[in-house]
C-alpha cells in the first residue's frame, strides 16, 4: 500500500492525476468471536506483563492499530518484552 510522504507539501493536482492508479480500498475482513477473544486475551496478558501501552485489538478485525504507540515502543516490544510475547501470544 502506498505511503504518504509527510515531509513534502500536499500536491492536489498530482493526487488527482494519480488517483485512478491507486488500488481499491479494501474492506477489512471480520474475524470470528473466538479470534477476537484471543486477540483481547493477548492484549490483556501483555499489559499484565508490563507492556502497559499495548492497545486493544479492533473489535471487527482484531488487528492492532500500529498508530496507537510510537515506533520506539513497537521496536522495544520484541527487544525488551520477548518473554511476555512468548507467554502471551498464541502459537501461530
């Protein structure tokens, strides 16, 4: 998926010219109640293990919104909380 370069000023003409080339917006697939419950348990477990900032999953897709924490926090998750991840994440 294309990313917006926020360091450059917005160019309305360029965006309109390129719009037909963009992929269609996909609608996220809903998950089962079991999948959502597993994602919620994982989030609760990680917070209980000291990752207090870890966000709740989306109630429809069970995805974690990466914008709910800083890039530094996401990097530190694997580096500093590996044991919590092993304990809380179901085997995939």
